[in-house]
């Protein structure tokens, strides 16, 4: 065979091998709630963690509603708006879209549970890299940073009450007792409940329940607890900036690294794991508010190191 044809045949073989490899590689789409901010940070970290072998395609979720193409092998929805948009697209896409595995990222447990309840059982693999912190970690923060306090108050909302049994199990071995309010259903019921729990507690633990902690109520809750000289431990650095004493939270990049672990498990053929809470975390402290309440709290990095050691060095 002439050299030219041998080279041509070799080139064709290499080309076909590359085509087959690309065709065989799982196609992963990352759908964003917004194109910037924490969602873009999470998507960038996810791509970096998965590496060049996966090359996930990042797109705003609205692009999925009108696009005409074959479904991917996996969709990662970043943020609640993206999750809802993707579910809408999957629901209207016919049989080929109806079985696409879906991994939500940067969504609260309560949102995932609600969407899962509406997802037909066994039809679509569906999991999440959640933004919520483990209950034990939140109570461990209270115990570590405010060891002088034992009575922990919690406002009881529709979502919060679902975790009270688990919260009490986590509180008991830490020497903490919970003071919970009757169910708070509406904005007008928050402040009588808050007054009750302030009278019975030494510290308030805020849990992510939007019926209680939202833009309309937050400032009044912070002001009321501050005037009563009761520290409020929150779940968001934005709340700490607004006046909460401290919070344990995970950054978008940290949640994305947890999501990448889940994607790698799926890539290995083991399916999507159950919803996962963040392994990595940070602590924020409002030193000004703490000082005005007469509290001395260690530096956040020291608290984080201790909490990680308690969790086995994770």
C-alpha cells in the first residue's frame, strides 16, 4: 500500500476513535438560575472539579425551554429557579427527556423535598447537593462558640417543625435543651412566638424556614433579639452582616465540590446518591454585635478547625 494511503487510513482511524470517544462520553449540562454571582461561581468550580474529560456545557435554564436538541445524559440545575425551569422542560420534552437524571445544586432541603414529591416515583433519577447545614453542625457551633448557654430557642415554622425530632436528638448529647414555640403560620404570629422563645432561651437558633426568616421579617427579628440581649445564630453570612451574632454556612464553591463528588459517582455507574449536605463549611462572626452583647467569641478559623475535628477532620 502506498505511503499516502497508509497515512490516510491511519488518520481516518484516529479520527473515528476520537469521534467514538466523544460520542461515548456522558454529556452533562449545567443549567444556571442566573448567569453571574454565586451560580456562576458554583458552575465554574464544578467544571474545574470534573476536569476536561467531562466538559459540562453551561447554559442559562431558559435556553432549555425553546432549544431543539437531543437531551443530555445528566442535567445539573444550579439554584431554585433553574431547578424549576429544568423540571418544566423535562416535563414537556416527551419520553426522551422524561428519564434524564437531574442533580439540583445550591437548593434548600425543603425545596428539594417539595419537588421530589411532585416527581413521579421511579421515573427520573433525582438528587441534590443541598445548601443546608447538618443540624448537628449548627448545634455544635452553638456549643463551641457559646459554651455558657444551654437553652436554645427555635421558632417553629411549617418546615422547621419537620426536623424537631432530629434536632432534639442532636441537642441531647451536647448538653443542650431546645425551647420551641407553637407552630407559626403567618407573619403576625412571629412576634408573640419570638417573645415567648426569648423568655425561655439563652440563644436563638435560626433555621432556614422562609415563612419565618424572610426579607419582611428579618430586621424586626434581629432588632427584637438584640434588644433582649439574646444572640441569634443564623444560617447565612448575609444574616450575620445584618446583625446575627454568627452563622455556619457553605460557599457556592464548597457546595459545588460536593456536587462534583456526586457526579463522579454517577459517572462511575453507581447512580446518583441520596441528597447530600455540604462537607466543607465556614463560620462568620459579627464581632461588633457580639461585643455589644458582652460576648467573647473565638476567631472563625479556630471554630471551623474545632468543628472539623469533631466531624472527623472532614
